[in-house]
C-alpha cells in the first residue's frame, strides 16, 4: 500500500468518528428515547448471560459460580437421557406449530379486515375491543375459561345439559388441552398483534389503490396485489422472530392449564424446568435446559434469516 493510501486511511478514521459524534448529537432526542430500552436489555438480558456457566457446573449457592465444581456436559447428557425428553420436545413442537400455523395468520387477517373498514368510529371501537384481552394476565384468561367450561355449573356444559347432551370435562381432558391453549392465545394476543400490520398498511401509498380501482380491481384484488405485497417484509421479519421462539412458549399459561390428567400432552420445557429443576433446587440442570432452548432458537433464527435473504427479503440482520 502506498504512503498516500496509508495516510488516507489514518485521516479517515478520525473523520468517521467525528461524523458519528455529529450524528449522535444531531439525533440526541432519538438516542435518549432508545437509552431506557438499551439499559433494560443490558441489565436484564446481557449481564445475566454470565450465569449460563452454571450449566457446566455442579452449582452450589454457598460456593458461588467461582467455587462450584465443573462437570462439563453432565447436565446436558442428563437432559437428553431423561425418559420424558422426547415427550416434552414433541409437546413443545406441536404447540409451536399450532401457534405458527393457526395463530400467526390471524393478526394478519384481522389487520386486513380492519384496514377495509371505512367508518372510523366503528373501526376504533373494534380495535379497542380486540386489544383489551392483551392487558389481562393469563391467570384471568384461564380463570374465565374455568368458569365457562367446568363440569360443575360451567356455562358451556350447562347449555349442553339443557340441549340433552352429555357434559364434557374440557379441563381434565388431554384431547382438549391443545385446542383450549391455541384458542386462548388467539383471544388474548390476536388483536394486539394487528398493531404492527396496521402501521405497515398505513404507510402504503394511496395512489396505488386509486390506480388499481381505475383498472377495475375490486377490494379483494387490491388486498392481494397491493396490501399483502406491501407488508410482506414485515410479515417475514415477524415470522423469523416467531421461529426463534420455537421452544419458548411461556411458563405461566401452560402451567395454569396443566394437571395430572393432561400432563402427557401439556408438559413442555418451561414447566419441566420449574418442576424438575427449580422446585427441587437443581439450578445447574434447569440452566442447562434453558441454554438448550436458547441455542435451538438462535440456530433457527439464523437459518430463517438466511432463507429469507435467499428469497429476496431483507431479514432482521
């Protein structure tokens, strides 16, 4: 490399740094808005990652991470050797597929329907109505389900009895666990999930719809040829993030529905960590299970992002 080229490289670095500082100062309000979220992720997401080392230790609280003996992959070997491992993996994957195939399209369909509503007052009323369940905890959602579906004085079973049908024990049946689970997820989260899609639709150029109407396109054709292609990148990004949660279904919801009669289909990694790990004080084992879940999620996110880029989408990184 010539001396002039070396000199250009040396002078370009301070210039780049000063340019970065100018952009930060110019957009300081934006960076200040980002700061609380950044602090949250550093404190609650990145710093705790140091605790993953106990997955490779026989962790003792009184010895700490520095004093606990190292055992290598012992806890991972135990996880894969567990008699329940493949049952738990199957249950987790089945619930994930139900989320992906049934729940994931619902917010898109809801957003498309709301976007077609022209009466603003009615549109806002419907949006508020479908957003409300998101602010209820899973305890309330499951409690409402219990009131409606219990064999003893449950509304649905009382209607069945009035019509001459036999009562169904929805809550204790392994066959009804998965339908109940996915219906509760849709009821609670579908409305809230429409927000991002509606925001993406609001950015679509209205002239595209005007041109389509002039060409004789009906509402369905406008949705198919304008709305869906315009929000495709948003759908792909959210799909990639959803795939990353393949083994992360949430503890509270499943645990509240779990009982001795449906455990065979309801036990997932989150509930297994609680019952076999934390409840019995097996911190290293429960950390190993969490590590396994996170690693699988990371691999799937990278793979899904690579596939998205292969088909011409931007992906998330």
